[in-house]
């Protein structure tokens, strides 16, 4: 699964450790991503917390076998072998995520598009590789959610060799599922962090909202904005962690589906706050692609007051933070 390195610092204001609240935290690694679970409860025992973590690890491995485009055994990887114009049965959760992806495709004026896989896999930031203009042009024809037809748990692809990249939605979906899992166990105060995408439920161990900081992209030790959240997701997409420089131009991992090239619009990062992580995940990418003006109109029209966002831009070497 493609990692979107969103460096949000979690700021816990532990003024004192009361006897009523205990905080448990554990970090593990799955689908090429760091996962941290923090749970606050005065009755929770170590053994029970460890059992929750082990169960979540099992869930994480399950989702890796569904959504990881780089895992050759995954359900999403197998889609590239589907012949066009033929319906195929697929995993129920994959079907659900693809349907949600189509919904966001139209709600964001096609700025969010998971069919971009043929383009995104051409970029390799670990090996300092960007595609040629010809490679991009050749693969643009595979992009467009209109190339996927849905029918009662089955899908039909209208082009051969399509690649689906769920990097902009899968983590949000998984976090929401993890949240449901923990709540069903009877716990309401917790923080889930998967690769920087977060959902904060209830209160921290000081019985206050969870405090999240938006990092300064130019200084890892500096926080630009602190945001108090409770029963909300917070997700950031930024251009400052995974990129390659070519002739003083930054080629980063947030790709415009319309062009196949990285988005170059002076936006450095977008932070979205929503009651669902899947919403925040999709919209953080979409707003980055749309830009400030188009985003303002689309968010107001399609999401009303359900979405809060912060757009960080740079002008004359100064960082500006815009919100709705």
C-alpha cells in the first residue's frame, strides 16, 4: 500500500497521571506502514490490551491481502489480470471501497481517482525515478472511474491491464474499521494512527480532547497549528516527504489524474478533519489536486459543514495557512 507520509505530531498534555485513567500504547508495522494504537481506560488490563492489539494485527494482515497494490497475492493486485468487458466477483470489502471511490470521484469533480495506478506505479521515489513524458501519455488512457462497471458485488473493467491504487482511501477505510472493532469491545477513548492518518475517539487520559499538531514542512521540530479533536478523524496530504527534484522542480507523489504529473499549484499540504477517516483521507488528496478556489466551491456544495480543512501554501518563502 502506498504510504502517504503525513507527519502530524501527536501532542499529549499529560499534566498529571490520575488513578482513574490509564493509557496503553503499542506500535506495530503492517502493509509497509507504522500503526500506533493508544487506548485510555481505567479498567483495562495489560493482558486485555495486548489481546486487542493481536486481534488488530490479524485484521491488518487481512486488509493487506485485500488492498495492497504491491502485494502480488492481494485482491487489488489481481484486478490487473481481469479481461475487459467481463464481470468478475470480488471481495466484499474491496467492492465497498471501490464503490466509495466512485462516489468521491464524482463529488470531487474527478480529482480523486483510484484508477490512476498505471501512472502512480511509474514513479519510484526510493530509486529516484520519474516517468518519461511518453510513458505518462501512453498510460493516461487507463484513468477514469467510468472504466469500472458495478453490478451486485461484481465489477467489469472496460480496459485491459488497468491498475487500481487505493493509497488515497484504504487507510481511511481501515482506520474506521479498527475504530468500530475497538468500540465493540466497549472502549470509547482511543487514538488510531496509521501512517499519519488518525482517528481520535473520546478523550485523552487527562479527560481532554486529543491535541494534534500540524508539522512545519520545513522544520520537523516545529508545529504550525494545534487542533483539538474528539470523535473526529484528521488526515494530511503533503508534498514534502516523498519527492524527486529535477531541474529545480519537485516531482512528488500526489498526482493529478487529468495530467499524470504531480500537482504543481503552490500547495504544500492539506489537512482535513471529518467524523469519518475515509472522508478525510479521500478529501485530503482531492483538495490538494483541486487547489484552494475550486475546493472551496466543491466542499461547500457537496459536504456543507461536515468537513473542516486547512491548506498550507507558500508565497515568497512564507508559509500561509488557509481554512474554511
